[in-house]
């Protein structure tokens, strides 16, 4: 059982512009159409847990990009688009420990945690086992930060770093637990 973050940030630590925009990610040169390791990562994932804002952003991308079950944390959303009823479920965002326990009991052992506030909530509860962060060489200056305030520090160990297109730096960190 493990909870993973797989995300891109600007050099100054933002995952999106102040209005939630991620268009700056589309500007990354990718002549070989690489997925930068995403395919390998997602092949080991059983389900995705994301926040409402991330879900609503993904809906604007056009085709639904996920083949895995998606659980959307929201107390406001009540329904999902008709074409996603079989793959997306809205769940309460009030108790993530209980949610993860329930998902694990359903056989979802490896969870991909996505979305700024969702990631921050999982970190605040010390429920992230691995961070995979790709740094994009752009300074946004402002936006939605990846990390927020924590009541206790969390120690991670560097696992590996990869360079893609002599441009993107992807590093993996595993949570050190006593």
C-alpha cells in the first residue's frame, strides 16, 4: 500500500497559475512525444484520488485521460458527466484517512494523489509515501503552490533523478518513517 504524488512544478514551486491554468506545461518542447515516464508510473497505480478543482480542470482537456478509477474529493459536487459515471466517483473530502482505508479494503493499494490542496491535505496527515516531482525551467512568479504549511516536518530520502530533453528534472523521494 502506498500513496504517490506525480506532478510537475515551476522552478519557483507552483503547479498552476493563480487561476488554475497549466498551459505553461504545453510549452515544453517534446519533439519525440515522450511521456517522460508517466506510462511506467501509472502502470503501477490502482486508482487516482484528486480534488474537485483538478477534476474540473481535467474535464476541460477534452478526452478523459485516465483508464484507472478516479475518486474525486468534494463536498460540493453531486454528479459527474454521464460518460464518466463508470470510472469517476465523488467521495467526501472530510476524512482522507478513512477514505484511503476504504479504498485499500476495496483492493486499491497504490493511489495516485493529485491536485494542490489534495496533496497538501495528504501531506498534512503524513499520508504520502513517495513524491515524484518534475521541475520545469520556468518561473511563474505566482500561482498555486505544491506545498503548504505543515505542523511537523516530514523527512524524505532521494531515490533517483532523471533528466529529460536536457530540460526537465524529475526526482523521486521516498518518505522516511521510523
